């Protein structure tokens, strides 16, 4: 039993954890309730368009990705985003402004007013806050960089990463590196300059330095390749219904096509979402259920559109655009999918992925989806100067899309650690712990190997 690990969930967290454990000689079993692997990573191909329903790309923040691409023979499929993707637009007054990426373009941009730009120069003279863990990213940025930078840089950025609200997200938990710049160096500008040198020597890349990648057949290529590697160690259509503590370890009760069965194991790595883990592990710790249930997953509707290139007035020379809440539009932003990666649409067509809802507009759950899509389409087509009708329209609704590391998250995190100590052999992992990005999930999966080794004296 000491060598046998059961992993719950075949999203990127469960798959990569199983992959790294398998490489270290552990006997892994992955249980997944859906009929395919990938979890939030889903790619589909229809009428000449290739779209991702979840992440459209990821950042190469760790050498583990290069290593996996090599080991899984994915080099032919692996693609970095077009260099044009470095240009990102932000909407202000119905105009798309390139996000300034250097001091010269910051001085020239019309995205920020003269006083907004001047306010940035005060940043090095602003001290630390005493609010510590209980500060939102909005409070942090307003204090250090001013209201306008919060409204027209951070608000849209937070919508793009978390589909979240800056007023709710904890700076310490959701943006730990930013928080650390103030803690360690006393400010963002000072900290950024000083940390550049330190970063150069590290194999891991910060999110702003890392290259964006995907695969020519979409993001699901990676989970599918890991699944092929693990073969019969992955059990699809297998839902975990409950977990019991027994004298020799844990009993995991499952159902597969109406049949129920159990597996015994000393080690369970749970990578299912917090609200599902609450049902399984809340049975033996109701306080744990309370913490897991407090992690908020707002809804997101992802809209896929395809047009004839000749009907589009906007020059397609970037990643896409993000919309600040102040601009009062019905969607959060759009990725210009066919600009970023090859193989997304026929040569004379352009494809777009739009994000709607999130913590900014959770009411979308109850909206009439067709009416909502019509409204979003009208706004999008006007901003992009599109004259023709779309040739392709479809959508995916995620009722619980991305976990929010809101203020108070640090107490959940502490409780998860306590639960793991009190229930040796159970590890709580997945995107509600230590980062939501694909890169963070992969890095955290690698850490699981050491945690298991320590537990099992392997
Ligand atoms: C719309 C959207 C866009 C995103 N965009 C990006 C992006 O551009 N870049 C980026 O880096 N990240 C992005 N993310 C975030 C990233 O994709 C996710 O955080 C990550 O893929 C989560 O992986 P995971 O394995 O932790 O969880 P999941 O992918 O949620 O996997 C959990 C798995 O557990 C299974 N499961 C649940 N309950 C049970 C049960 N009882 N028994 C068995 N199995 C169960 C589920 O079916 C699922 O397959 C995006 C996410 C979404 C939703």
C-alpha cells in the first residue's frame, strides 16, 4: 500500500501529479468523473475553427514544461504565441489603447491622463501598509499607484486573469509576488529593478518574463498526451462519491456506469475543485467543509466568434483587448485567437474568444444566454469595426469557472495545512491552492512528489 497513490481528478493538476509520481516509481490510479481528461482544459474543432473552451494559452514559467514536451514527444505540436501577442489593448472611451510596455510609451499613451501618469512617480515614496494579509489588490494598487492605474490597468488585468474583482481579491494570496515586492524591497519600482538581477539566475521565469505557449491542436494536447502515457492508470467516467477513514488508511467509494466499487489506499491526492472536495472530506471535518465552501467560483461564459477577415476594420496586431469595469460593457475582453496561434481558422478568416461575466457580473447565471450573446456581439462588432455577420458563433458556459483567492483566503490555506497534518496521507491540491494558472498547477504537482516522499519515507 505504501507505494500506491490514488489521485482524484484528471485536470492538469491531477494528471501532472500522477505523471511526476509515476516517473518516481509510485503506483498511481487517477479517477475522473468525466469521459475525457483535461478538466478546465478543453479544445474543440468545428467548421474550420479550433477553439479552447478553458485556457487558450499558458505561460512557460517553469522548465518542467519543456521537459514534459520533450518526454511526451510533443515538440512538433508545441507553439509559442505570435510576437504580435505582446501587444495588448485596453478599452477607454470606446477606443482601444495599446498597453504601454516601457517608460517612453507610458509617457505618450492616451490610456492614462497626465495626472494619472504623474501619480505613478510618487510610488517609490510610499511606505508599507499595516493591513498585511487583509488588503485587496484594489487597496494595494490605489495606495501605491493611484486610482486611475487601478481602474485602467489593474481592473482589466484582474478580469483577464481571474475573471475577478480587484476589491475582493487578496493581494497577498492572489498576487503574492507583487505583495512580496513591497514587503521585501519597500516598493514596486525599487523591487522590480532589484529583483531583475536575482530573476536572471533562476531557472523558473516570472509571469512577465515567461513566453506564452499552446499546441498546434490546442491546449488539450498536453492532458491527452499525459493520459496516453499513463494509459490504464486513468479511469474515466469514474466519480468518487465518498471517502472513509479505515484503520489501514482510506476507503474511496466510486461509481462507474451505475456500478459502485471501492479502492483502499494510504494516500489520496485530491485535485478536484474545492466545492467537490468539501463533499468528500467535509464528512470527517465540518470546519474543512466550511473553508472549502467559502472559496468562490464565479460563472464565466466564453463566446467563440468567426468572421471573414475582409469584414474587420480593426487592425489585428495583438493579443486582444481587456475592458475596465468603468467602461460599462457587457463583457470582460476578447482574445484575437487566430492572431496568436496558427491553425485556429482558415487563412481568410479570423477567430475570437470573448469572456463574459466573472465576479464582475455573476448575474449572467440567470440571463437569457441568446440575448446576452446578441448584446455582446453588437458591442464587440462596433469596437472592432466589423461590418459583416459572423460566420461562426458558439459558446461554453462555466457555472463555476475559476477559484477566487479573496480576502480571508489565508485562513483557508492555514486550515488546509492543518487538515493535512491531522489526516496524514490526504493531500489537498488543484487550482484553489497556490495559483490558478496552468503553470502554477504544474509546479504545484511537482511539489506533491516530495510531500508524498516525506509522508511515505520513500
Ligand atoms: C474559462 C477559463 C479560462 C482560463 N484561462 C486560462 C489561461 O488563459 N491561462 C492559464 O494558465 N489558466 C487559465 N485558466 C485556469 C486553468 O485552466 C485552471 O486553473 C486549471 O486548468 C485547473 O486545473 P485543475 O486540474 O486544478 O482543475 P480542473 O481542471 O477543474 O480539474 C478537476 C477535475 O476533477 C474532476 N472531478 C470533480 N469532481 C470529481 C469527483 N467527485 N470524482 C472524480 N473526478 C472529479 C473534474 O471533472 C475535473 O476534470 C482558465 C480557466 C477557465 C475556466
